[in-house]
């Protein structure tokens, strides 16, 4: 039973919910019984108290029956930054599943776990950062350029795929009844926002009307119009000189007028202050606050709306707009039950509904479906009972499982652990092999730590009262401790370097973003000498160790209970690590190299100093040079080479041609288990690329150019390393001629059915993709630019047994078959349309061409 169904059944048993088919929740008792009258939200409040409710950290307000509440919470791929939660594949990995139903279920579990944590405390409890029911997800920006570090948070480069998955995630988060949402989703960041990270607070985008309508807005429209999102976040950037959070043309005319949005809007954090601090489009905070409110921004993430009272008194903005924003904010909180004595049908979700076996099983399913088999030369995969050398810094790293905007994974399984569990530890050898990029630290591997003749360090953990709560062994020190109870820990053993040399040991933890409590204290002894005595996040937490012999090591941590963790990392001599990897490969039958990137290198506003990376973004799409050198050395051993790329963005291997290549993404808590299942053939890979993997950055326009020419599969005229929609299987599929009408009227949907036969020896899932060539494709004319060749118009997953034929049914709606002209007008044109149905784009996968004719006059579609 799907968890959403199970929860509704629980609610019905409690008399609080109607059947799901009714799409309504019976909640007559959900309104607060003794809250103040709700007719005039701001009645009796001063301007200062009204403004306070329009900032993310809203204080308690007795006149309105409101406990303190922070609007800022995250749920991109599972509940984030609020302690332990089920961590699903990063959003780009979810996109690689091309599975609408699965993405909706992931959203459903995310909101269930948010409610579980909410319900663990009284309704009138103050809610701090990351504790509320307003989740600022999904990110439906278009991943227009693979160099953007935050592209991992998106559903890829295609507006149709992004729109479908965004709608599914919003529906999963909010639940079946808009009057009583489980949580409120806030698609972000409207609009035309996708890097660079450096300068994001001040840059202005000059985007054409056509690109705005054809690429940047469709997914937001879908999330609002089809997904019924009840909130929305505006972006940092400006468009044509107007900051988006102050753009009435976008935030009011388009969003509320054209799309019929009635929910509450929120700024990206500090975006309102940026209006005057960085965009310089207003002279001060009061003018910026007035511009944002008049431009359509209700809630300010940050403190800029403290200037609203001054703005009203100066005549810069009418108090009626303050009241209207407050009305929308209070309507959202009342719908959620986030008021004093508030009630919700979702109150029945128990506090234990976090990290359940059912949730973990869904995380595994998502990870399995997200893995993309890019190459499989000579059918090397699936592996049999070979001896496997597992190589690479990403083979055994927690950060690579979790991605960014994540919760604390519960019992996470790394690739190394997954392969050991599936193939047997006796068949697995392991070597880290080197860093991800030049001069960047990675977690000290188990091979360099020992105690009692075994890999890893002895650890003793005591609670706040001094009682021993864990006495065991940790293979490495790599922990996410976000919002875990205070404790102290001591690790002891030997630092055992692989060969003589100079080694830099470093201690750090994940970034604490806002409202950070007291930092954790850490101390490190090497050979009995205290080398580090500081706090996590402090500067200079490193020591150089001579590697000519094993060194006694003792590490102590005093965890305060905040948003931190601890990692023991190192920079080791490259030639020593490479030799260690070559020796492991020589002793094995096959090499599985887990390489790629990490959230330490790509992400939001990072401070990274390494060739190929800047500010969280990338400057080159080819795998960093130290890893290229490692792969070349491994290939030179003559052993079959499987390359597994863990990353949040497209990574090219340059001229390397491994025997097999898989894209793992940042796969979540069950990533290692999923990878082992695919490599062994227990699971047939079925993921498809949601992005184009370009051969090199030389194929791309300037990063700051937001025009779509030579970007994404729709407009790129070169040859990619692997195209959008690509993905191989351990079986093959054959397509029969589709069934569809020969003609339809302009503005009518097209119903298509195509039969797919599994002609291989294994069961498998095919992702049927429909690509449409409208009448003006590739042709100069008055309506469109000539570069458009094809556009995704539909997709469906089909599961088949060997020899079985299944039918896939797709509905191509008028928006999916429409064309956009240079003025930004969207039309369904009359004429002959060509339609490709296959397992990828034409020329990349098996499939079949067909055509149909649209009759009548061109139909202009609503904005």
C-alpha cells in the first residue's frame, strides 16, 4: 500500500478524513475553536506588528492567535535540515526516473515526515527555522547550463519534463485536499534563475520574450495552474533591470492574473534587501520593501520588511497592501492548522512516521530507477562473481549520498558498503585512489585508520549525563549530526598511511546556514600531542603528519545538538594513492571506479578554490584532471573498467572510453544498495538523462548568457557525449506502429497508443518518450526561430517481462504541441506534425516515426 493511501486510511479510521477518491478531507473541527475573529487580519495591530508577521521568522501574536513560526523549511528530496529523515535521491536523480507517480510518492513521504515532526510537539509550540509546514520546494528552474552548481536541485533542462515532475511533487507535498494541505509547497525561484552563483544577488537577465515563454516559465505555470501550489518563491535576479521580487508584471500580472494564483508569495532569502544593497534599483530599505510589496511579494525571507512601517508612513506604499499580504499569510497558516489551538486532519500522523521501512523502500526504488546506464560495451554488465576493486573518493562518502538541502540520512549505505553486502566482502578490495579535484580534501578512508588490527577507529559515545550509549568501531569519521541530542565522543586508534609521505589531516563539518547555535568543540591528539583544540567551523583545523610510520590518534567531540557534523579529512600524496589503486586493480577481475563531483565542489554559494570550480559553480564539464589521470592509470592495468559517476550535474569523461559507464547522481540513503542491485543485474537499469551531457565546456555559450541558442537538446546543434533522454537497459525493446488519429482540430489533445515488446532475455522498464516536430520546426518563418528541431511532448514508463508486449498510452495536450513566436505568443499551428516514439531521442534509441495533421486556424493559448 502506498504511504499516502495508508495515512488516509488511518485518518478515516479516526473519523478525520474522507476517502481519497473524494479529493477532500472532512475537517469540520479543524478551525481553531477560540482563536480571534478572522474577518480582519490586521485589526488592532500596529504597522510594526503587521510587518513582523510578513517576515520568515514571525513572532508570536496573541491578537491573531499565532504562536511564533518560521516560514522557512526545506523538502527538496526529503525533509531537510531538521534532524533524521528519509533522504531520497537529489532532485536531478528523481528527474532521471522519468516517473511521475514515484515523484509524487516521494513528495507525499516528505510531507508525512514534516507532519510527524510537527505533531511531536504541541500545536501552540513556537516553531523555529526548518520546523514549519511551509516547504520551499520544488526547484523548477531550468538547468540551462551544466556549470550551475545548484542545477542538482532541479528536474533538468526540459520545461515539459520539469513541469510534469514539479506538478507531481507539489501534489505529493500538499495532499489531496487544498483546504487542508498536509504542507504548503513553494515552487522556486521565479524566474530565469540558474547561475552563476557569484553575483546572483545583483545580476540582471536580458531574456527574449520567446525564451521566457518557451523555456523559463512553463514549469512554474504548470506547478501553479495544474499542481495548485499554494505558495511560490521569487528569485534573486532582475529581468531587464527590474528585480523579480519587485516585478508586478511577473508576480502580479502573470502569476495572479494569467495563472490565477491565490496563495502566498515569499522572497528568496535577503532578496528584498538586495533590491537596494546590490541591484541599486531603490535607494534604501524602505523603498525596497515598498517596491517588493507592490511588486507582489508577501513574505520577506530576511529582515527588510522591518522598514515597511516607515514606507507606509512615507507614502511609499498603502497600508491596504500590507493587510492584503497579511490576509494571505494568515489564510495559509490557518489552512495548515499552524495557529493556536489549530487542528488538521494530518494531526493523526504519529511522530514515529520518520524513516519507516516503507519510506526507506521508496528511497531504494527511487535510487534504482534514477541510475542511468550510459555505456555497456561488450555487455560487461551485469557483473557476475568476479573479484571487484572498488576505487574512488566517492565510493565511501556520506556527503555524496545526501547531496544538498537534505536531512540526516538514517543508516546510509555507500557504494562500497552496498557492493560488499551484495557481492561479499571477500570479493571486494578498496582504495580511495586520490582526491576529487586538485588540492581538495576528502574523507580519510578506512584503509588509513586502524585499531586492534582492524580497519577503523574505536569509538565511545556518552550522553549529556555521561552514560555510555555507544561503544563500537567507526570505519571512518564522516557524520551528519544535525539536531541530534548533545553527546561527547572519543575515537582512538592508529593513523596508518599507505606509504611514507606528508599527509594533511583536517577536521570540518557541514555548513550551518542560519541561526547557528554554539559550535561543537573538537580536539585532536597525534602521538599524544594535542594538535587541534577548537570548534567545528573554526579556521586552521588541520595538522601535517609524517607518514613514515603509524601514528596514535585520538579525536574528541563535544556535540552541542545543533546543525553540525564532523568529518576527518585529508590531502594525501597523489602518487601514493594512485599506486594503491593500481595495486587493488591488479589483484581484481574488474574495476568499479566511483568518481565524479560532490556537494563540497558544486552547490549554493560555496567557497571552493580548485581548478575547474568557482563559487559553487563549475568552469569545465569534463571530470577533474586528478580523476581523469586515475581512470587512465586504472585502464592501463588492462582490467575491465566500470566508471560510476556520482554528481549533481553532467560530467563528461573527455576522450576516455571505459567498458561501462553509469550515472549515479547523489542517490540518497539507499544509494549503495541501489548501485549494487544494478551492477549485479538484480535490477535492470531504467533511468534516463534529464540533461544533455556535453563533451566539453567549449560546446557551450557564455555562462552568463541566458539566451537558449546552443543550449539543451532543443537548441544544441553539436554532438553531445550523451544526449538528453539517453539510457540503456540489459534488455531491448521493439516498437510497433502507433495508433493515433490522422487529423485533429487545432487546440485539441492528441491521444496516442504504442505497443512495446521486450525482445530481450530480462524483464525491464522502458521509458517511452514522445518527441514532436511542429510544422515550423527547423524552418525560418514569422512564428519561431529556425533552431528548434524537436520538443518532448509526452512520456510513460512501461514494465515488461521477456517476450511480453505492453501498450503505452500518451496524451499530448495543446500546450505540449504548441510553438512560441518571437513576441512570446504561444500557438497551436495547423499543418503536418511529425512524432517520434522511442526509448530516447531519434537516432539514439529504438523507436518509430509517425505523423498527424492539425486542421483549422492557429489557436493562441493562454499565457
